[in-house]
C-alpha cells in the first residue's frame, strides 16, 4: 500500500507559477515511477509528466518547456514546477505512483489559472 498526499494547488493568474508537491508513504521502496496527471471538467484524465527512479522524465507536449518534474528520494516526494501557466492548464492535478503490481493515486489538487 502506498499513500499519496498532494499540496500546492491554488488560483494563479495567466503567466504565473505554482509548485505542486506529492509526498508518498507506505511501501515506497516498491515505487519505480511517479508522475502527475490532470483532469479538466468534461475531459478524460491525461498525463502531464512522469519521472522514473533513475530520473528519466517524460512530458506531455502541451507542457514541455513550461513544467518541470523532479523528485527527492530522501523525502519520497515528487514535485511539479509549473511556469508560464495558461488558462488551459486549469484542472485537478493527481499524483500517481507506479509499483510492479498496481498504481496508486492521490486525492487531487485543484489548479485554476484565471485573471
């Protein structure tokens, strides 16, 4: 079992920045990748960025050059630095942890980009 707790969401103006955090607890030694996904109203959940234990990253085309995913293995925490935010980035952002048998999800944190 893995528990994920996200934080850092909120309201920001277009062009602004936010940093999301996701702290993992439980069977963290089994996690081989973590990532961020988002879901806007009326749309399916989509991948934002992932990072493996080895530090390999993957980004959705829509966020490349604006978002950066990183992890602190000592703290079992993954971060998503979001810069140059746009209105279309508005969504609930979910943290994900992948284990060999299954994946786990956080409860989600709302990000709203609006003037």
